[in-house]
């Protein structure tokens, strides 16, 4: 498990939920003024008949996108993708240019055989 994932688990009360129909994001820190949801209300504590204030979608249409200020993307996607997301920009550049250099050498070697 990465550090980011562990931190996300430690602060579930700050999880935001995004409406998959229209992109509206429910933020527990803000609540929902239009439907008398006070700030600090967890998504899980919203009434069962709560609907998306923008497109009227039901709660089941929402996906957990994690607390504010963390890595972008859906929580369940964290940890996928060969761990590239945990690399620093410098490490990514080394990987990219290393791959380019290898590809170039491979091309040159093929060219030399002809
Ligand atoms: Zn919506």
C-alpha cells in the first residue's frame, strides 16, 4: 500500500463524492445549501432520498473520489498502473528518456544490419 492510500483511509470523513451523471461533487465540508444539508454532513449520512442538486440523480449514481487535496482520480484507481504515480517528475523523465534512448539504439542496430 502506498502512503497516499493509507492517508485516505485515515480520513474517511472528508471523502468527496462525484455525480457520475453530471460531474457535481458533494463536499462534506460544504454540505448542500439547497437541500438543507449542513456543512460537515458525511455523504453516508445524507438522507436516502437525497438527490444530486444539479441533475437529480440518486445517491447510487455517486462515486467516492476521496478527500479534497489528494491525488486526482477515483480512490479505487490509486495503486494501479505499475506505481508510476509514486515517481517524482525527475524519475519519470529518466524513465521516458531512457526508453527513448533504448528505442533509438534499437533502431540504429536494425539500420546497421541492412
Ligand atoms: Zn448530478
